C-alpha cells in the first residue's frame, strides 16, 4: 500500500476515534500507540482496548463502533469541505505538537497558513469598550499588513474585531472554535466565518456537528494560544476566560503582552494585574512587532546546532524604537537616559543611567548617537528623518491616523478619505474630534479645550455630525466619546 493511501485510511479511522465522546486526547494517543495505528485500533478486540481503557469505556466504545460506518462518515465530512489532520501527519501544526495534551486530530475548514509564518493570538473581552475596539482594529490591521497571521476564537468583541481588521488589511486569520467547524458560533459572526474560509481557516478539536457547549471553550482557548508565537490581551476583567487563556499560554512558553488600561476601568483590571505580575506591556503595533521578531530570531539562534553563547552576548540587549524600554535576556526594564555632550564633536549621546525598575545600573545599554543642537545642518536632517519616521509609525501616544484639512469643503458634510493611511477631515470637526477620548466627556469638558465663541448649539451640531459620520458616540445626553473602528 502506498504512503498516500495508508494516510487516507488512517484518517478514516482517526475520524472514528475522534468522534467517540467517551475518551480524551491522552487515551486516543495511547490506544493508537498500543495498536500501531488508528485502523489497527478499530480492528482490535475488547481485551486490547482494556489495556488502556476502563471497562465502561470499553463497553461504550464497542457499542459506538458497532453503529459507526467509518468510510461513509468520513466521505460525508469530506463532501462538506472539512478535512481531518491527525497528530502523526506532516500537515499537523508543529506548534500544537509541542503543547501539553496535544489534540489527537483537528478538523479544518479552509486552508491553514504555513509553519514558518509569524502568528499572534489577539484575545480579550466580548463586551469591550470603544477603546478596546479601537486598539483591536488597529493591531489586527497592522498585523494583516505585515503578513502576520492573527489567530483568535472568532468570538464577539476583541477576538472578532481583530480578525476582521486583519482580513480587511489583506492578511490571513485563523479562527479556533469551541464547536464543530460546520457551525458558525456566534451566529452574528457569520460574515467573518465566511471570510475566514476564503482567506484563512477555521479549525476545531471537536467533531462535525458538536454544539457550542460551555465546557468546550477552555480546551479551545488552549489551542488558540498553542498556535501562536505570542499572545496580546486587550481588555480583561479580573474573573475572565481570557485570563485562563493567558495561564495556558504561559504554560506553553508563549510571550504574553497586555494593553494597559485605566485603574478605574473594570475592563482593564485583569490586564493591569497581568502587567503587575510581569507580562509585557503593549505600547504600539510597531514596538510589539519589533520585540517579537527579535525574540523569535533569538529563539532560532538558540535552537541552531551552530549556536555559540558568546556570539549572542552583544545582542542580548534590544531597544524598542522610540521607547525607553530595553529587553535584556527576555526581560523588560525601564531605563532612564541622560544626554552627554562629546567634547569637540558637535554631537550628543544618550547615555544609560539608573533603571527605573530598580534592577541596577543599565551600563550594558547601547549608546545611541543623536545630533546636537549646535549643528543646524545635521539637526535639520535629523528633524526631516524623525518626521518621516513619525509618518510611517503607529504609536499609542498619538492618534493612530492623522486628520488633515482637505483643499475644498462644502458646509459640514464630509467623509473620511484615505490617502496613504491618512484620514482627511475639515478643520472644525477635526478640532472637536481631537478633544474626544474613548471615555465619555461632557459638553463643558469639551468646550474647555476650545477657543472662546462656541455656544452649546454649535458644539452639539458638530458633535452630532461626528456621530453621524461614525467617528463619535453619544453615550448619554450631553456626553460624547470617540468611536473605535
């Protein structure tokens, strides 16, 4: 029998084993190993099964097997566009092979991305704030543009928003379900489900037809983190399923990053607690990707047979662009820098000083040369370079898109236009928009940031115009906030 034919028969009988609800992954692996293959396990007698399973499990498996029609059920699954990938196959994701209690098989609809593509899991609250929606959309879009796979649970809120944004940006995403892959859950994400089938995949450890039961989701979350190189948490309460996923990610050795939130925001209590416990702080998509790419490069060097510890010593300290954050041997620490003039050189350098985290003197931080104010020509060039960099980067410290005045505007009617990622808005609405936050502000708070001369009617008209154009939300009478994407 050829290898291809043997693998096909193995999938037929692995499908039989995966559909039996009375045992878990561990027993499936043990039974297959004991018998030599899934087909041999199917043909084995009760005595053989009894070496791995309990008497009740043996009886239940025998009753189940008597009614199961392996080839017919397998063909029915294939006709629905669903494939089964077993642990022993090359197509099985390598990342999942390396986690505890790996799924015996995964049911897939769509096409899984390649093994060598950087993959990030984005998880968070279902009932998220406008701030959370905004960050999830921006992160998902940036990952999609950079060719990074976004994996998540296709749930309402942060999960679905980040996946939709990645697909909109031309990227690839994978949805991991807590039900059969033939079922769209939640039903309101049907459009996202259909798009994932064309530009990614949906997968599940559960057989076709399995309903979305509460007990299915913790194992589902383990696969979400297991498929990823890093996990980003955007909004999570103290008692949240998201934090269960984080625990699993840490157990699997994944990098965990958290979007910080206000201490008064209950949706950020879980995030802030994770930061206190040592999770990485998500500052911007660029900074995050810079760190992850460097960490992955370091892992590859360590895994290489030619790896020499001494060759890596000079590269253990990595500075995230435009941030006073240094990663040393996988740990984060804040470092204070001091400008020191180099005599006779016309330049200044940034010299590392005391680490704000209290870990000692950051003497190993690379020295960064910056132009001195004395040389006008070099200063002008540096300003131009810095200006260009700022246009290319997305940071959490300034608006993630700039709003510029168009050449011609008529009245108050306007539409956001995209020009190299730059939004365009007339000056009056722009001024009001820049004063809004993701937390509600009253008319008095908004007016305090405006020049004199704005009355309530004019201000409310401008705010309602922003609401109509989907840039703002009226939370309650007289209270408005910025709307996320």
